């Protein structure tokens, strides 16, 4: 009897330990990322982030008493703050779904004051069923398409012509054959409107986005095709108290929409995207909102969004070693469509009429290393804001950036 009992206990212990080992084997963590240094020179002063690293557009003319343009002075910098680390965590299935967690950051900091400090990029959890995916956490804004974005060498990733932001969110996606539908609600964190980080929170509703995407993988006999589009809505409440001390809950609503496509041939990839947006300041684009009226007694204001459209296209080689490419983009200010002379445009981009960029590049990949040379010519036109938010009598200035990037991937 004792022998039988011992064998039963031993068998139970072995089963328990085996189950524990099997459960443990389902957990895993993979580290990846790259070490990067960028060397760049600009022919003019620029509007940028982090000591010139994230270039947006050149600064307007600023004439001194002798008529000399102060902003015509060039500059250079060497920076390694794009260096990035990523942890991908896998674990046991939950609720019948495969689980995945991602934590990613870089040394970009949040401002020039904390340059080189570690900054959160992505932090999200995914639950994947057979046809449905649930993502919770900080990830790319739904207007930024990871499957179709400019593969430029510059850290600006094509901004301000393509949307660029990361947001805390809840995203549900469902696949029906080659088509994926997504619905996203999200908030603002690092990337905020001209009214500040509280404006969306004070509206009491998150930003919302609906999206559809068709994808066909390339094969030996046919090219890969990606087509998609989406539309979103957000409402901001810039103030909850006026300067005179009165309560206010006036908001401003805005719509954003995009269409994009990618064609993957054997030797080339061609991409394009068009965006129409109202109040897309938080996406590092040029529209914002204006003040249409101010009550002289209470100080309460009413608002209207300003609009813009943008378009970019890119072509690059699919050669794994030598990869030349060419990017071009254009964006135009469309104004508010109504009188905003009561208070002007909120934010720092209202006097931009248009911007365009042409950017050829050459990338060389060898082993785990990448060397890239990119020439980026960006022109911005600045002028006088008229009563409906359009820009008149604009004058264009250009910046020529030469960028050399070095990467070591792990």
C-alpha cells in the first residue's frame, strides 16, 4: 500500500513539474533595436525638435535693421538620440487568444532640456484570435500606417506631409479575407493639439477613427497590393474657465481622412498617400483652429477648425544591399472658411501657405549595419493671415539638408 501511494505521489509530482515547465516554456522575451548616429548639415535655420534632429520646415525670413536675413544662417549637429531598444514578450493564451506585449523606447527625450533621456515610444498588449485582434496601450496613431509610410532616412518619417504621432488607445481589428476593418479610440499624450494636453480630455470623449485596409501579398507572378483609407473625428474644449473667471464649455470639432496605396513589384516599391485634415496640429501637420468670436463681458469664445491637405509619394528599390529611393511631398493651407479675425489662429503654424519637399537617398546594407546618405530640400512659404485663415502675399524660403546616418541593428 505504501509503495502504491508513493508511486501515485511521485506520478503527481512529475505531472505537476511537467505542467509547470510547459507553462514556463510558453513565456518568452526577445530584445531588438538599433544603435544609430546621424550627422547632418542645414543651409538655413529650421523649425524642428531635439536640437535639429526632427526637421519639419525652414524658418521664415527675419530681417535685421540692415536688411540681412538672420535665419539664413546654416547649422550642423551630430546626434545618437534615435538609438532604440524594444522588448517583445510572448506568453500563454488567454481567453482563446494568443498574447503579445511590446515595450519600446529611444533616447529622444521629451524636449531639448532632457535630450538623451529614455523616452517611451510604444507600450501595448495584443490579444489575437483567429480573425480578431485587440490592442491596448500606446501605439501609432491610426492615421500613421506602419505598412505604408515614407522609408526616408530622416527621423521625421515624411512629416509634415504624412501624419506622425503615437497615442494611448484601444484598437479592435477584424479580418474578412484580405480586408481588415479597425475601430480605434485614443487620447493625447506626447503629441498634443495647439490648445494643450487637456483640451481633448476636457471634451470628455476620446478621439475616434474607423479604418479599412485591403492587402494582397506579392508572389512570383503578381505584385503585392495594399490599399486603405480611414476617417476620424475629435472634439477639443480649449478652456473650461475664461480670463474673466466664467465657466465655459465651448468646443471645436474636426474631421480627418486619408487614402493610401502601395504597390510592391519585384524590383521596386511605389507608395502614395493623400490626407485631408482639420485641426491636425497633433499629427505634426499644419492646420489648427481659430477663434471666431469673443464675448466682451464673459470672455467666452467660439472656434472653427482650419483645414489643410497633403500628398506624398515615394519610390525605392527592393535590392537588399543597395537601396536608392526618392520621396516627394506637398501640403497646402486651406484656411477656416469663416471669419476668425476675432482672435486669430491658435498655435504657431497659421502663417504657412504651403510646404513641399524633394528628398533623394541611397542606403547601403551590409550584415547588421546600414549606411545612408539623404539630401532633403524643403521649401515653406510664409505670409499674412487673412480674416478666413488663408495666407496671402506669401514668400518662400528653402532649406537644404545633407544627412548621413549609420545604424547597427540587433
